[in-house]
C-alpha cells in the first residue's frame, strides 16, 4: 500500500480547516510534518489535492471527490484497530444536536449509550440546524440530530420522532385566558422566538404562513432557556417545542395558548453523510435513539 492512514488523517484535517498551521495544531504535529506528509501523498500519486489560494488551501476537484473515500478508509482503520484490541463495540462517537434536542434529549441518550458500552467516548456539539448540517457535511461530527429540515446533496436525512411547537405566555398576559387565538390576536402580540437558521424558527415561520410579515418579532434568541425567562417576565409571547416548556408548564409560570387553526407539528431527524462509513458506534447510537 502506497499511502498511510496518517497521511489520510493529515489530508482530512487540512481539508476541514483549509490551513496547514491549524491542522498541525489539531493533530499535535509540527507544521513542517503536516506539510511534508501532504506533499509526500501528492508526490506518490502525482496528484494535486489542494489549490493554493494565498495562505488558504482549498480542495481541488480531485480532492473533493476523494475526500469521502479517504474518510471512509480512516474510519475503517479505526474500527479495525478497535477490533484488534478486542473492543469492537467501544468507540469514539461525535454527535451533533440542535438546541432543543441537545438541551432536553441528548444527555439521557448519551447515558443510555454509555451504560451499554462501558468505556465508550461520546462528545456532543450543540448548535442550530444549519450549523449541525454543515458539520456533518464537513466530517466534523459522525451524526446529527436536528429539528429542522435539511437539503444537501451529500447528506442523508432520516425521520426520527415527532414533535410540536406550542405558543405560551405569562399567566397575567391579556390573552392568557382566551379559549383560542385568532390571526388578529397573533398579529397584536410581541413575539419572542428562536433565531433564523434554527429548526424551531423554521417551523414557526411555516406555521405562520400568510401572516408572517405582519407579526412583530420583539426578540430573537439563540437559546430556549433565556426565551422562557423572557416570556415569564412578560416581555412577550413565545413559541418553542412542547418538550422545552414542560417544566415551566408544571410550575405554572407560563400558560399554553391554543391556536387550533395553525399547524405547529414537526419531526426530528437523523443527519448522516451519504458517503461516510458507518462505524459500529454510529449503528449503536441509532439503535439507542430509536429505542428511546
């Protein structure tokens, strides 16, 4: 074999960050060692994997086409190493989750996964749907759990479970005791919602189709907890996942508002790279999520 797994690791690291110096930091190598490894790989096969644009290295057309295969080969090698060490089911898993899933569902899933595989290493990255999809596409994480719709030619998006958003307000809000809200009521509200790019905002915007330009968005926040606190303080009306407001409903610090003519249903999804090798760790994570 004319290449090494270390060379593939270097190639993939540079592809992720588009910089030899940053790849060297990530791999705990010197810049000269990274440059030498990459140059050796290109020279061995008489190819150019990157286009040099100033100080940045951008994948060439050939580099882009080879990247998924290189990642699969590296993942296969890691799986083989674990098998040789007789720890086939114990592996490193990098999970990404959107905020609602990360804040309210992911940790119990991680606990269940790690109880089944003592010694397994699981890391969790939490961001909005757009960012999680980007990380999966860039091979930075192994699997994403998202609450928004994703369209990307390299990504496989599979339904996981159902969810719905709920409109809620403080108990002393003028509309708190109204049996059902009309579109005129919705137009008069000060809304506190999630930021653009989040799955929750995507569902909210779709549910409010037809009147969305008429709504007054008082605050757009990146996290659900500050959003709930703002609604509790009477700053406006919120709309987030029913999972996220279960605690404040139980305390009675906010109340749900019925909007029967608007559809707030949605689904959570798994996001995987179509060309990435599915390790035993990924398959087990999928099984744990489906069984939960």
